[in-house]
């Protein structure tokens, strides 16, 4: 279980219950749970178990919640079990990964290696920020400023969250301010690699922002364009943009709207933020303008796909894309980029010379979900 001092009740997921705890009968409960950002969490029922930790044990009432959410050790049992807080607070930070050609995995051709070596700057996080474009948010008429208080951070994430704040300040993505008419609370999302993504909970602000007219690409249309010439491409590369929205500067007025209220004070973003409803459309429009006119190049928000018939045309396309990205100071995440593959994953699909097919693990996940019995209240 994860220790979460922000959780009023201890919970386990429906998935954990079915796999390990079905010998404990589920009892009905009228308790209503709400998540970190206020959304309702569906509760199936409760069970009573005996928990042991160190030299102590106690009976625990656990709420079984629908789905495969994390199992949380909440405040309701902290007084019953004495935890070893000294060791719990010891956090080992992973060593930062090197970027660039060291992270390509498979051996690369000398021509590609030379091209990547000439463009090493694109794989650096220093001096990051797209040039020639900025993001502007438009507030609806008669909207009044909304100031919301900060939220507590779970102790288990505190060190990582504060380190991420320092990193954002150091990289000139946010700056500390003492006053703001607008302020939104923060949601901290733990990524698959253990790092923290800081997202403003801009639900209240989003109600005050005008929608963007620019549309995201339709994935079916995008994949259809791959075979417009009658044959499927044979060589693929995917370029992942580092930090995505955080590379695009905000204008001054928009920055004042997106101030985040944290347990460390007010942070004013200098770049476009996750959680803003118009951010995907704004960023998509920016990337489409940067890559405009390039053949065999497709982009969906922060993922650029290059697909060609052969290696020679692919290297030329890569060189053209790198030239555009360098012109506008766009940075890539070297640990996630894939170059000159005959088979590649893109937007939940597998791309090969045979065509496009959904990923098998996605299909299996859907099957597992459909096979689960439904609980009806």
C-alpha cells in the first residue's frame, strides 16, 4: 500500500481484492469518496482485515474502490500502526539519464550517427524555449478572477515534488511571485519513470477561457495519409519533444492567469501548462506551422512521425526536420526518440511496411476489462 496522509480513508482497488482478498466478504457501505481533484470515486463496499507492520497489528476497515487504482494507507489507521517514518522519508533519487545517441539502444548507421552528433544541442534541456511563437489565452467577457487555495502534498511524494519545483524554477519554466488575482491548485502526477509532472488544476479557470478553433489531427486521417501513394512506408522514426507544452512561452497576460498555488507559495508559469483546456490545440498549431511543407512528416501534439520508402529519403527527411527544429529551438527527449526502424509504435498503433495495426497489449487490456463482471448498485 502507498502511504497517503491526504487520504481520509484507507482503500484497496477492485483488482487487488479479486486477485488476493476474495476470502474477505465485502460489506455494503454508504460512504462517498472524492479524489484529489474532487471527482467522485466509485466505492464497491468495505472489508475488515488484520494488518501487521513491524511488531504491531490491528484490524483495518478497507474500502474497496472500483478499477485498478493504487491501494492507499490513509489517515484513519495512522494512529493504530506505528510506522518507521525515518526510513519512509529516505528517498533515493534516480540518476539522470544521458540524452542523445547514447540512448538509441540498437546500433545506428554512421550517417545517422553523424547527423545526430551534429544536432546534439536539440537533446539538451539547457536554454529550452521555442523561438518565434508564444501562447495566448483569451478570457471570456465578464469573467472574474478565481483564487483557489493550495492542497496538501502526500508525504510519500513531498521530496520529489519539491525537487520538481526547484527544477522548474532553475529551468526558467516557472517563477515565484508574492501576489496574484488568479490562482489554481496543483495536481502532481507520477509518471511511469517515477518522475513527477506538475499540473495546475485549471478546471475553474478553464470555464473562463475561450475555446480554440484549431483542431487536433484525426488519427484515422493521419494513418490514411501514410499510404496515399498506394504503398506503405518502410522506414520510420518517432521524435518525442522534451517537456512538450513547457517549451512554448506564454505572453504576459496569459502567465498571470495560470499562477499555481502550492504548499511552497505561488508559482507563475512562463510556459504553457498541462491542464489548460486549449493547450493541446495551441501547441498543435505551433508545431504544424514549424513543420509546414515538409514531406513524409506527421505530428500529433508532441510526437513527430517520419515515414519514408527507403533509408536515403529518410535521412533527408530527418535532416529537414532537424533544421526546422533547430531554427525554432525545439528540444527532443533522446531517451524516447526512435530512429530508422522497420517497425515502430505510434499513437497506440504499430506501424510496419504491411500497414497499421492496434497494439496487441492494448487489445488484451480491453479484453480483460470486458471480461470483468459488472457491479450494479
